């Protein structure tokens, strides 16, 4: 293993021992945003060899069920997923993974970029589900790492304008740096007032909204903000029960869609990175050796910076 990013879900398991129905019952290795170097392959592996640098897709189907047959293997109920109980993650020195879900990195993609393909994949999957296309007007609610990758992907998929909201001025500045056209620092507006601000600044109601916080008020604002006939994709996960203006969405034909992780995204992400169509390097704001993992997790918990990266190879701490 070389580079492993810390995700909000890793911090949540560490602090609370569960996310929804996934409960930590035994010691578990965290980490699922990862890249490394192949040191050994099984007898049947032909596309990889020792020395190859790879990005690791953390979700591996255990069986070829109907979801796999239709290309939506992320929905397979028996899927293996790194750092989701009871499956161990890859925040460690050495790790074994299905070769089919290890993707060779071109020489011009760094290990850190390889590790960032995992959060980037959430953006690709969400923007695909949203139907982002040439000329789309997009509202991204939340400017954490997942909000930022949605900004990057929406722009590369052809969005004409992207507007982002967040509580944090520094995170909104980062959103500007990665391609956001407009930003709104949320103060104490009602959901309706925030929706009106989005429309005013954008010059119209967005056809597409990508909600990346999971906060009830933000979901409400997202519904009010989305243009009639548009699409709202819920990416952020909050409490199981949320009060939302569902009738408002229904009578205006606003489609509400969910996403669960991603599927079929690593080859696309590698192509985008290798061709330099996108730049995700600015997302990494902190780096720590594996020995200082606790310090790295504390910084992530406090919400400092954007993406904290752990370096697992003691002989190579480079990006």
C-alpha cells in the first residue's frame, strides 16, 4: 500500500462504531480510498504483474447475481466492501484484493490521484444519475470532498454553470478553485430563502441539484431550489428519517434519486486523469505517515483542510 485517503465514513466508524445497519462488532481495519504497488499475483492473473502501480476499487461482488448481470454490481447485497463491517479495509502496509478490481495506473498519474479515484467515483456516479450534460445548470449543496468532486465532474461533463453552498468560507474558496462559478456561504436562511438565493445568483432555477450534506434543511432547500421537471440526487447521508416537502417535489415533477457508492467508474476516472482533463491534486491538504494515523484522523474529525492522505510505504512518502 502507498496512499490511503481518510473518508468521513472512516471517522464515523471510529467515533460511533456503526453507520446505519453496518455495526462494528470486531476489530476492523479502516480505509477504502487507496493505491499501491503490486508485489505478488495469483496464478490466474494476467493483466497485472509485480511492480505495477494500481488504484483499488473497494467494492467487489461476491457472486454474479442479477445486479451484477445488469451492470449495477454496487447494489449486490452480498458485496465485499473495504472498511464496511465485517470487511477489513486497506489502511495498512500490505493488502490482498481481487485483481479484477485493481486498475493499473499510467505513469503520469500519482499514487495520491489513484487513491482519490474513490471519492471521484462518487462524483461520476452522482452526475451520471443526475443526467448532467452540455449546458446543464447545477446546484451542489455542500463543499466537502464529495461536493468538490461533484463540481469537478459536473464541469467536465459539460455543465455551463455550477453553484455551491456551504457554511465554510474556506471550503467555498476551494470550490471556486476547482471550477465552481458561484458560491453562497450559508448563514441562517430558511430553506426557501436559500433556494431563492440560488435562483437569483444563478439567474434561473438549476435543472440538477446534487445534495452532499445529508442535513435535513439542506435537503429541503434542494427540493425548493430544483427547477420543475429537474432532478435531485441525494448523495449525503444523514438520519434515517427526514422531513421533506415531498408534495412540492411531486407536483413540480422533480425526480429524487439516490446513489449507493458507484459502479463502472475507475476506467473513466483514469482516462480523465491521464488526459489531464481534470485536476484533483488540490484536494489533498494534509499528509501523514501511517504511524501518525491517529493525528490524521483527529484533523479529519475537526474538519480541517479537505482531504487527509496517509502514506503507508515507509520507503516512499511522495505524492
